[in-house]
């Protein structure tokens, strides 16, 4: 094949985009992200400088993986969240933009940060929530807990990559186990994104087949983990503390009732799409 006949990066992206539209409706973006990963450049650099380059080896294999509904974030090993890069793999959920409202609410609550303020992140996964908060509050420290050793390895890597390892601690903890709170103390801010998907829920294949089930499913009504975790929050909060707990779109009333049963008031916050996204819980 002559140099003129060799397929270019741009042509390969156009062809892949058409195939990938059937997977998730964002075929062009997916193709560009996969190509940028193969080339080792940013998407902006790809579009500005590399569209006429020869097709690199390895792109077709990544497209095949995406055609099997594997999320792009797992294929490239990274997902941006709150303007920060996070390593991800199949040990952790992929951070979603919808969850950025937890970080925004946390920063608004903290206002002028106080030295000595501590944050607890329950079910930390990749560490995205706590690390995004700490990155914006340089005098605050925190601890993220998770029952998955694999997830904690990812979180520790992300803390180091962001230069936050001196302020972020991570611990292997299961809030269903007796004594898990021992030695943690109390916190001015608690973040929690527990599993809340109903066992029989219909999910996209990219989620159902690839993301960790233990971080998704929480019983027939999706409330099993709230029933365990929420009653324990008062023993983890300072008198003026707040717990920001992510919820499913139909779970606000049920989770607020659990909070009320243990003496906590709950204020609903919505995401950018207007859907119920989190409850801010505080002592009444």
C-alpha cells in the first residue's frame, strides 16, 4: 500500500464513530477519546495536529472493546471528575458528572475552611469525592473507607497522583461489620455514595456487565445500605457536622425518613438535570 493509500487518523475516527453510535449514542466522542489514548495525546491535540497522521496500531482493538460495551473510561484507564484526572478500573465505579453536586455542596457548606476540619468518605471507590474536596480545601484532611481492597489501591494511586497523599488516608472498612467506627472519631463533613440500585433494575450493558456489582446493588428496593449506614451517621458527626448522602432519583423520601428516625434533618439537593441527587443530613 502506498503512503497516499494508507488510512489516516481522521478517516479511522469517522469509520469507528459510525460503528460506535449503536453502543451509546456518543460514537464520535468515543472514537476520538480512544484514538487520543492510542496516540498518547489529549483530545484537543488530536483534533488540532494529528487528524492527517497515519492510522496507528492498536486503535482497532480498542474499538472492538468498546463495541462490546466496555466503558471508554475503563479502556483508557482514566476519567475526569470535577476538573481532575482519576485512574479507574473495574474495581471502582466510574465517577459521574452528576455526583459533582456532592463536591459543590460540600465546598459551599465548608465556606471558609477551618484548620483541623476532617472529612470522611464512606464507600470511597476511586477516591473521586474526597480528593476533589481536599484539592479545593488545602487545610482539610480526610479518610476514605471502602470494603474493596482493589478500590483502595486505586484511591491511593489517585491521591498520590494529585499530590494529596499527605492529607488523604484510606482504610479497608465495611460499615456492615461490628466495630467499624472504632478509632475513626468524628467529622465535620461526611460524604457517602453507597450502593443504591435495586437488584432487578434494568441497567445499560456498559454498567451491568463491567462496573462492580458490589458498589451498585443494594437489595430489592435499593435501600439496604442506607438502612445500615444512616443510623450510624450521628455517631460519626460533630455537633455542627453535615453528611452529604447521594440517593437514587426516587429514594429521597425513604432515605429522609431513615434520617429522621435517628434525629437528623435532611435537605434535598438536585443535580444539573433537576433530578434528586443528594440529601444533606444534620442534627436537628
